[in-house]
C-alpha cells in the first residue's frame, strides 16, 4: 500500500497526491492527517490533486470526510489543482464535494488559509468576544 | 457493433485491482483517442464498477475491447461477477441508495458517465455490467 507523505509548511500541512491511489491508501491518508493535525496543531490542510487523473465517488467522499474531520480538529482543508476533466466527471457522477473548500492552485489555496488564519487572529483579540468572558455558573445567557 | 483491435482481460479481487482496471481502461481509451474528458468519465465509471465487484461481488473479471459501429470507435468494458446478484435493480440504480457502506452513487453514477450501459443480474447467479464510451 502506498503511503502519501504529509509535509509541514508553516502552520499548514501539505499533501500532494502524485500517484493513482488505491482505497486503502486514501483511508490511511485520512487517519495520518488526523494524527498530524493534532500533533502539530496545524490550522490548515492543503491537498494538491493537480497530478490526479480521476476522482471517483470513494476518493471524493474521502475528501469530504477529511474536510469534516479537520474542521472538528480546528483546522481548515483546501483541495487545490483539480483538473477540468476531473471536475466535469465529478459533477456528472453526482458528487458535489459539499463542505470542501477548493482553490485553483497551491498558491491560491495557501492564500485562503492565510486569510482564515488572519481572521481567526482578529477574533481572538476582540475584547467583545463572548468566548473571552469568564463564565458565571447559573447566570442567564446574554 | 463489432469487436476489433486489442482485447484485454483481468481478474478483480482487491483494491489494487481497482487501480489496475483504471490503468487498463485508460490505456485502451487513449489508444482510440477518446477526448480527455471522455477518458476520465470512462475510467471513473470503470473504477466504480470494479469497486462494486470488490465490495459486493467478492471477485470477478473485467474484459476491455475496442468496438466499432456506424464508423465510430468505442471502448467496451464488461464487468462480470458471480456474486449475490441484485434483487431490486431499479433501487440499486437510484442515487443515494446503497446496500453497503457506500454513497450509493456507483451504479447510477457509472451509467451517467458512459454512452451505453447494460446490466444483467440475477439473485444467486451474479451480475454483468457492460459499458461503452464512443469517440465523437
């Protein structure tokens, strides 16, 4: 079974799929990514599929579950570099990749993650942010 | 429709075989110069059908050949297994319906991606799906 390498790039994890993956490898990637997100505290994951010639329902579903999984672990996923023929086929297959953020290339994908990280930084500093207030037990909700 | 050109056959048993089926079908599709989009559609359909065999049929075989009709050339892929068969074909072709853990897009999705789609199934005997993608 092929194991897809996961690289760390600043605050993001980068996965570049270069070979035709079998299902077990795709499942392993999902598990490896979950572990690496927690271990590194990465805020984002970029999956580069510019070398991928086909995405079928299994792989497409795995992208959606990686995106959902990383969100639960406080990270965002961006799938980048989808080939036009792959996009056409996916839509016709009936897979809309709902909940999966996409970008045309790696640079745009990283820009999306940077933008999200910047916005998150501003929210963290906001003194009116409810999450920053001490919680008084039994107090009515504002 | 008449067969012509190279004929290839391979067994389908494991996830690795699903990848090999994709490569086999792509090779044939490139040889008759299907457009890139049509190649991708056919290979994706083949991937779904091969996975169906691994998931539901247990094991089976795919046969890929080149066919001609009315001056057009096409790639025909026939997926046969001797698995449990499909009891309710109409239901199995419905998007979102699955008897397993899948998305339920395999059979209906594969049908949308090809030009010709034929399925022959009988409970207890197995399932044979034949798909063709024609050059334009």
